[in-house]
C-alpha cells in the first residue's frame, strides 16, 4: 500500500512540474503561433500575386524552407478538408459556429466576412461529406458515414 502512495506522489509531483512548465511556455507558444499565422497569410497573398503574374513559387519554397514546406503540405488546404479532419478528430457532431471558432483558434484561415456563415455554406454545399445531426438540434453537423 505504501508503495502505491509513493508512486502516486511521484506522479502528482511530475504533473505539477509539467503544469508549471506549460504555464511558462504557453504565452511564448501563443505568440509564435499568432506570428506564424500572420506569416502564412502574407505568404498566401504573395503566392496568389505571383501565381497571377505567372510565377511558380514551388522551386523557391523547396530551396529556402524544405522542412517547413513538408509540414505545410500535410495540413488540409481546403476548408471542407479541414472541417472533415476536425469532425473526425472530435468524433461527435458539432455546431457550425463551434466548428468555425475551433478552426480560427487553430490558426486555419476561414475565407469570407462571416466565418460561421462560410462554414455553414461549405457544410451544406458538400452533402456527400457532411450531414445534419438533427438529433442534436439545429446547426449541428457530422461526417457522413
């Protein structure tokens, strides 16, 4: 019995240590995440402008930031793909406003002036991937099985 108490105390101490470390690191992480979001937005704008001018930026990307490029490519680029990934990760129906808020907080840039309405439109437009979860109430969606 005493051995279990010692193990529990060790686990509690480790938990406290990690929680303190998290509180130290989290503000820095949030600042970097916000800065990364701004940089990604700027990159996307420049990419569109260069693409419109007929310039292919893929060679530049692999030459200067090959490791970052791989990471960016793994993130779903389309809104419907990002929504599907979120719903799959959560594993239960979500309200379209909650989906929009979660995507924005995760750093994904939702197009349009009203992000919640944009998400709702995408959910309704892609009925082959998403269905209404009417048992949850109005505005709830889930992945179509």
